[in-house]
C-alpha cells in the first residue's frame, strides 16, 4: 500500500480504483487546501509534510520541480488517459515495481 496525495486535477475514478487496490489516497479536495489554486511547489511541499507521494497529470511543472530538488516523498507523474481504470492499474504496477506499494 502506498501513501498518495492526488492533486486537484487527478481523475476521481482513477483515485477510487487505486483505493480499491488498497492504496491510501488522500486528495487535495479532502484537505483545507481545496479550491485555493495553490502553486505547484506548495502542493509538493504539502505532500512532503504528509510523507505522501504526489499523484499528478501535470508532467511539465512537476518534472521541473523534481529537477530543482529531490527532497520529497516521491512524485508519480502520469500521462492523461480517458481509461481511468487502466491509468490506475498502471500507477499500481509502477508503485509495486518501485517497491513503494
């Protein structure tokens, strides 16, 4: 089981599937940061304080943040896929391969 924080743009059906696969997924919408449009670096810092890997579709910005600093609990950067179940299954497989799950 991985501890994950999904950003506001990560699809809800994929989050539900990850939960079915026994991952502990918290969403920004479930926190006091919901709807605040906080900057990406603050989203990553928040995930780090919670010791959760960040789950996002925002490749450009979070790859850049990772190259600036690797002081975080991890970033799972996905490509957009309208098949949300397949998206979640790929995340699950990657987490297991990385021995995070």
